[in-house]
């Protein structure tokens, strides 16, 4: 009887993992198409001068538009700050 229970657990585990993965992917799937605007993406650090708003082009992305930033070349780092919809829920900005 113990052997049978172990075998049942072995069979169920891959399916449980598969369904959990499918649910996670459907719930957490998030993307930016930049079809209308920068969708809330911001530039942080050594780029765009004093502005945090990236440059937006409505054509040339894959699909739709795209955002880009110009490095200030001051030797510091810069990076993209994602909009709240990518940061999980509930999200509170600590800055």
C-alpha cells in the first residue's frame, strides 16, 4: 500500500507543477507594446538630462512604437524604471 501511494504522488507532482506554472503565467503575463505612448516607463540615473521621461517613437518597435534614452556620459549608471503594473500588487514606492 505504501508503494502505491508513493507512485500516485510521483504521478501527481508533475501535473501539479504544470498547472501551477500555467496559472502563474496567465496571471503574471504583462507586456508593453508602446502603441500609444511610453506606458509609464521612466529613466533613472545618468540619462535624459534632468528629465525622467524617455523619448518615444510611435513606429519602429516590434510591434508598435518604442522608447529610448540618451546617455549623459557622466560616468554613472542609468536604467529603466518599470510602471506599477510590472511591479506586482500591492506596490508602494519607497522614494
